[in-house]
C-alpha cells in the first residue's frame, strides 16, 4: 500500500478583518471534503487590493479567530514577503514543503473562480492545486458555469463548487460598521471583535494602521 494522501485546504485572504463567513466556509469545506487541516494564509502585499490594517494586526486577528479549532492552522508564508504576493508563488512553495503525497485545495469565493483566468500563471496553478469555490449572493450562475467549463476545457482544471450556509458577511461591511459606530457583534469571533476595539482599528477607514 502506498502512503496516505494528506489533504490540505488553503484559505487565503486579506482578513481585514477575518469574520465568521470565512470560518464557516473553512469548517464546512474541511468536513465535507475530509481535509486533514486548513491553512489560513493572510495576504502579504496582494496585487489587486488595498489594505487598511497592518500585517501585524491582520495576523493577530486571524490567530485569535482560529485558535479554538485544532484543524485550523495559521501560515505567515505571504506576510513574510516584502514584495507583491501571488497565489502561484505561495502554492509552489507549499507543494514543495509538503511533498507529493499531499493534495492541495485552494478555497475561495465563486466570484474569484470567475476571475481565475486573470491570475498569474493560471495554467500552472490549476495543475498544482484543485479549487473549491463557494457560491455567494450576487454571483452570476451562468457566467460561473461557463467560466468553469472553459477552465476545465483549456487547462484541465479541477474545480468544485460548494454551497455553505448563507452568511452575507463581508470585511468591507465590518469596517464600515466600526467607522460609523454600528454593532459588529456576532459577525466575527468575540476575541477578534475585542482586538479591533482595543487597537481602535477601522475608526477612520482612510487611515492606514
């Protein structure tokens, strides 16, 4: 018998801040696809997003949010980089680190699946990992289906779409709520919420912390 294949899910994101939508998605995917663990990878310096909170704050908020789940693990592989960070570079490094007996799954929103052809070295990326896309309100189902068909046809990509309990929570909305003194209770873990208030994050969304 050959060695057992380890199944690892990669949960990347700015986590600015991390919230319960991220956690529900990760846990549902972990159990549904029998993952051995989920790696949470806060973005270092992503090419397409402007960050509000610093690396240190986003790292700590993510750490607090996942610490009570033994199957969740924090990775600083992107935060440790000073240059722009791309998914392909992260996946290459992780595949090398974990070896050939590891199946890597990249977990993301269905809207990101639609944008996948614009990602750096997508032709190689889809060979190095499988993709699990989560449907969310507002995603064009026809466009999503057509894009997946094209990715499978052109690159032989392995893409699965899964539905998780509908949680219309976004980091953008949480930042807005903090700025205007609206409640964010139950939208994210209590420890992460307390950290945001303790460090006065997002009080002025125009200010880089």
